[in-house]
DNA sequence: ATTTGACATGGAGTAGACTCCAGCATCTAC
DNA sequence: GTAGATGCTGGAGTCTACTCCATGTCAAAT
């Protein structure tokens, strides 16, 4: 089964322009049919879902491109990719820590505000 | 005690240009001395630390400006600010959830990769 | 008295990640 | 056989958040 760029846009939620931009940046490079139109596959769907996860965890396109390059090079780059994933895992843990720290701080601030509001009513 | 923009830059870790940019965006507007030079205070330090926390939790400058405006308007805007903080708290929880979900997924992927690597050695 | 250093302003430039557009090809429906 | 939908390319434009630059003021050091 293949998807045209329009359909792939719908199932991924990415705009057609974004898909073409990602292709220009070599993140995802679909095959072309006899009329030079893009044919995205199920595999492309799996791949873009992972790309989106990398984006959600703040990986810049430059870095995703590095990973994509390895991936398109095939199995012999597995070790290198695994290394990238391990590093990225660390980055996610750090992002989580920052959020948690800020959440704690925010909760204290909200509490202070609430007390202040109460004392104002009295 | 006052800080010149140079000193304030050092203690906040923000560049002088960024501080001036934040002022243009009305995030933090320090007093001026008789020579029109900026005089940042301890309060400004506390305030910018909070701004940085908002930035770390992905609040755009546009939104921080809204909060800053309320804050500069004084105590009567407290309720509104509290409401903003509560909403922002929700946003942090959502960001955390996304990270956690992605971490779980990444961990499974790493495991798969590791198994694949092992089976390759055999 | 002049050089140096920190500060000021207004405006231009940059990086990243899209987003939009003009001009052209192809397929389908009427 | 023409209109409309969909696709293609190359390149320009947009938005956010800075970052850099030219020009100018002022005070302290030499």
C-alpha cells in the first residue's frame, strides 16, 4: 500500500509543505512513481512516527538528519544509532528533571499566591 | 544594591543584548540612573529567575509578556496571574507526560536494538 | 587631553523550522 | 476538451528569539 503526499499528510498530521521540507532536509525520502510523485509506504509511517517522537523530545532537525542518514545506510550503522539513542535518552531524563524542578517551584509559588489571596479577603 | 547591565548579565547568565531584548519585549524593565543607564535590583534578579523558569517550561515570550504586564500593574492582578500559573502548571504536566511516554517508547526501542546487536554477534 | 571601557539607541542580520507562492504537469469528471 | 483537484519544483516569505553592528555619550585612568 502506498500513500500520496496528500494522504500521507492526512495520516501524519503534517502539512504537505512540511513533508516536502523534511524531504529536503533528508529526514524522510520516499520513493517516486512513474510520474515522479512521492509514494509513502507503511514503513515511512513508522519512521515518521519515530521522527515525531524525536521532535517531541527536542531533537533538532540537524540531529534527526544525522540519525536518518545512518538509518538509510543500513544495518551496519546500528551500533552508532544505538549510541545516539542512548545519548538522547539522557537528554530526555535531563529535560524531565528540569520540568520536575520547575513544577515543584511553581507549586510553591501557586501556594504562596493562594495564601496571599486568602489573607487579602479577610 | 544595584547592578549595571554588564554585572546583571554576569549574574543571570544572559547576554547584554538579550537583556535589552527582554526589555524591548517588556519582560523586565529596570529603572534608569541619572545617566539613563539601567539599574537592575535584587528584585529584578528574583523576577528574571522566574522568567527563566517560565522559558525552561516552554512559555513563549508573548505569554511571559502578558504575565509581566499583570505583574507590573500591581497586586490587583494577582487573581489573574494565579489563573495563568494554574494553566501553565497543566501545560508542564502535559509536557512531562509526553516526555515520559516518549522515554518509555525509546527504552523499548533501545532494548530491541540491543537484542538485535547481540543476535548479530552470534 | 586623549584613550579606554562600559553603557546607550536604532536597526540590520541570523538560525531554525516551517509556510506560501508562481508556474507547470497530469489525471479525473463532466 | 475544459475545469478542478492533485502533484511537482525553486525560491521567497514568516515567525521566534535572539545577536550583531554603527554611532554616540560619559567617566575614569594615563
